[in-house]
């Protein structure tokens, strides 16, 4: 029994010894993993280690970061064992390691080994590794916005300096959103593993906006006028769209410069903004800005001189300038005069002409003497032309639009003409545009860089709309319409053009394909073809007809010649094609309208207007297009004349002429105002007393012609019951469209950016027009014509309206037109809506 107890005791003691030894080994292992203290090294400085042989390189990392491996650290060390130590590499090593952003402190120390060898120690005190980031209190600035701007998810290590930088950037984000009183506090906490938890607490407070802008000392210029010339704007009801009311710290200095410059354009040569004070109301926490202005006196021009040259006399040069003796002094006119003179002498090849204005004021009589000194330099010839930025578009596609080449005398006019022709291709990013850069080689030679930036020209687009087809005045679409298209105006970067489109509405559907090679064999000769089929449900647009549809199917071949001899490209185009018209049934009236007084007469008309048949046609066109952009023009013009002959067949035969003109100009560049004017005139007549197809007649009204009216509403139409009570009429369609043989349309539109990036643009418009003169051979009597037909004579109708064009987040166009001459039974307004999505 005693032996068993002893044995049991021995086993227990042995177990306790084993546990003790095991725990000791674990403790020893943990001790080995603790940070090693820096070894006691020599007191030798880095220069004293020069040319000593490196025995061994040691890397000591305190608080190592898992995102930085030992191998990564060693890859930056420029030293090699058994090689001499080079002190010049020490600073570069430390600088590169600090740039990684992982270290608080870096030391490079040496320990003597023998007489001429050293052990090199790289001692790294590493920043705490980021374990988590906690941001609270942010509502106006989302987590996604913070991440996109600060990239906090990429932060691997942190210290107080980095945290302060994060807080500074956050405060800037809030200032951009007008939260100028935001309070942001941050701290770094270390968890049990010595990993950093970043805690950022945000107290946003309220938005602080500019509510009042005051001017003191402005005796000659109204405050309202001054407000329009400075970036700082007072907040208003739509300020969230225009950023009015927004204040930024560097804005006041810009305001002061803008005000002083504006005064100098009005002749106040000594005008100064003495001070600009920003005050926050302690109650409302909103800003008021007060500008203290010293206007001084207005100065007039006494003497104005320009140095004459061999090419032009002083009198000739003065005639080009926007100012003359006796005018009020204007710094704007001085700048404009310098640019004008540079362009004038640039036409003679003096691209680097130096124009120096001399402005001498006379305070006694408040006049200035202005003279422009001219140093022509040498004529400059083009050495090399380089096109840059065209990653997709081939060089030769661009070069064929440039009207000069290497070796030619450089000319500002030809450079500007070439730039406009290249911009008109619409292949480029609209924001960056097309720019010339002149690189001077010597006194007589210069290189030219044409800098462009390719934009996406291919489009796959879906479109939805309401109220008609704004691109086609012949389209009868009304109400809801839908379309898909695939197109490219610079296919494969070769300038090839194609367009495939399908449109559907309750009134019609259409499918078409068009392909064009604009420069055949790199010559100014265009060729292409078109195929199309569309079906028009006439009984939808002409409600009195019983289930009638027309199907148009055809194709054409077109060729054009681009005359580049003149400064403006002129296009001559010819199109020859064939088209088949097929009715689903003979035209008849609906049974419920046959009792109307005009039913018999209208039945004769539709039988004459709607027929089956095939016809050939020839289009002859001429035109010029100097718009600076095909889709979003802000300058330039275009005109075209189109003659269309429908060769006489058994049933059809006609001649039609269309004249079209558009003009665009920027009114006030700083406000982005663009005015556009468009006019269209049309005439069609029968040949050999044949029928004119219904779609070749003019049905005026709708988004493509006169907004505020329905399609065909202001062209000849037929009223089956002119004695009907006005109260019984619903909407604008109380007559049936007949189409006219003559047409006139006038459109005037002013567009302005609602958002500075032009993603939302507003519009004010005026539209007017008329379609008149009846088609031939209607087979009705004069009495029936006088009784039932409206708008047979010229009757100019007008509308005004507002619109909005949106590019982001969704392409959208809305026009709301109001009739200026509303008549009994008509609605006061019509809304035209379309939206599309590009993929």
C-alpha cells in the first residue's frame, strides 16, 4: 500500500516537473519574440565608417507592420556585404524608406569588427499598423465620398502627423460643401496587439452661405452690376444648382482682382478695392461680405499711337483697333488691341511679334496717352507639324483638314481655320477641345503641335420620348415613342460613318441603315448608301380614317464632293434612290364619322392622297457647315439647299425644295449663354399633274418645327364638322391634317448652364411657322374647300417656352411650349419630352 502511494507521488512530481519545464520553454520562446534592444554600437559617425568593409548587415524592426515584408525592406538597401561602405548612399536609403510611410524613425549605425570591418545595423521604428477606422457624425459627406477623395482603405500605418493631414483634407471636403463650422477631432488608440484604431468624430454644424454682398464707395457703378462680375454670389432659391452662396477661403482675392479689372474697363484707371471683409452673423451663422472701393476718376484716351511697319501704316492699324482718341480708357480694349495686332502681323508670318503697350496717365486733365510698340522679329516658317493625343483617330484623317503643311509660312488665320475644321469633325472631347502649341526653334522656324483628345464617337443608345420626333419634321409620331440606335461617326478611327436606327410609336415604326465613307481614297469625295423600311399607321394620326397604314421601303446611293478651295468647305451631294409605297387596304372613313357634313368630301381627298406605287428620286444638295460642334454648337453656322425630284410614274411625281439655315453665337462667355437661330423654308409642287406622296407634304407643328403645337396643327387641315360646339373639342386635334405645299419655320433659342459643368442646361425659346397651300387634285368643289378646309392660306402661328437639357445623371430633354395666339378649342400649351441612354 505504501509502495503504491510512493509511486503515485513520484508520478505527480514528475508531471509537475514536466509542466514546469514546458512552461519555461514557452516563456523563453516568447522572450525571444519580444523586441530586441538596440545593440551597443560604436560611437563612430557615418563619415568615419567610410571605406570600411561591411561584414554583415542587420535589420532591426521595432513593431513590424504586416503589410511590409523583410524582403521588401532589404530591397531598398544599397549596401552589399564584403564591400566598402559608401556614406553617400545613406541619405538616399533613409529618404526612400521614409517615403514608404511606414516608419516613425530610421537609424543607420555601425559596429566595429576588427580593425577595418563593420557590422551595419538598420534600426527601424515602425508606425502602428492600421487595424480599423471609425468615422462618426458625417451626414453631408458620405462614407463613399470620403473614401473616393482620401483613399483611407489604402492606409497601412498611422501617426499623429498623418492623422492631422486626414483631418485637414476632411475639413476641406466640408468647406467645399459650405460647412465652414465643422468640428473634426481624431485620435489614435492602440489595441492589445499594438494595432492602431483611428477614431474620427465629426460635428458638422450647419451650412454657412453668403447671404449678403455689400459695396461701399461705388458711386458710379450700381452694386447689382458689380455683383455680376465676382465669383462670390448671394444665396438664392436655386443656389444649390448654380452654387450661388458658396464661399471658399481663396475667393475674396479673386473678387478683388475681378472688381479692379472691371473698373479699369470703365475708365477708372486708379480704381482699387481697399479691403474685403467677411463677417459671420453669430446668430444665423451666415456670411456677409463687404467690399470697400476707391473708384477714383474716369480717364479718357487723348493720344493713341501704333508703330507703323513696312506692311501697314499707323492709320491702317488704328482702324483695326476697338478704341480711338476721345473714348473712355478700357483695359479690356488694350488687351483686345494687343491680340488684334498680333493676329494682323501673324498673317504676314510674324508669329512671334512682340506688342508692348505704353499707358501714360495725366492726372490733371484725367487723360491717358496709349502707344503700342511693335517688334516684328522675323517671319516664321513651319518646320514640323505633330499631332498629339489622337489615340484612336488616324493622323491622315486630321491632316486632311489642315490647309497648310511643313515649309509654309505660318499664319494665325490658317491655323484658326484649320482648328475650326478639325473641331467640326466632333471626334474630340468637348471640354479640352482642339489646341495649337507653337514651339520656337530659332528666329525663322517653329514646330507646331496640334493637341487633341479623342472622345467616344460610337454610341449604342436607347431613347424614350413624348410628344413627337424632334429630329424629323416628316415624322407623325405623337405621344409615347421609343427608339434604339447604334452609330459611329469615326468608325475604326478612319472617319467612317454608319448609323442603324429603329424607332417605334403608336403612329409609326421605322428601321434604317446608312453607311458613308466621307473621303474616298483620301480624296474629298464621299460615297455611301442607305436602306430603310418604315410603316406609318395613318389611322392613328388621322383619326377619321379606318385602319389605314402605309409601308415605305427603299434604298439609295449617295455621293458628295467636298470643295476645299475656299476657306469654308462646301459640300455638293447627289442621292439617287427608289422607294415603294404599299397600302394595307384602300383608304376609307370610319363608319362613325360618315354622318358628318364633310364626310363625302374628305373621302374623295384621302382616296387621292393615299395610293400604292413605286417611284425613283434624285436629290441634289449643296451646303456648308461651320458649326464648332455637331451636337452641342456654341458658335458658327450651317446652311443647306436640297432639291428633290420624284420622277413621274403612273401615280407619283413631284419636285421639292428645302432651304435650311442655322446660326450660333456665344453672348457672354463667363455665363455660358449661347443664342441659336434656325430658319427653314420649303416648297413642293406636282410634276405632270401627278400625286405628291403624303410624307413629302409639310405638316408643321411639333418638336421638330414649332413647339407648343401638335404635329400638322398649323398646316392645311380638314374639319369634318365645322359647326361642332367648341366645348365638345378635346385637345388640339379637331381637324385632320392634309399637309401643305409651302412651309416656313423660325426658331430662336437661348441656352444657359444651370450647372457649371454643363450637365444641366436651361433654354428659353421662341418658335413660329406656318404650312400653307393645298395639295393638288383634291377632287372637291370650291364650296367644300371654303367650308371644311382650314389653314389653306399663310397663317403664321407662334409659341414661346422654356426647356431643360440634362446630361447627368440621365440624358433628358423637356420643352414646354405656350401658344402666343391660342384659339378656341386649343390647349394653352404642349409638353415635348425625350430621354435617352447611351451604353
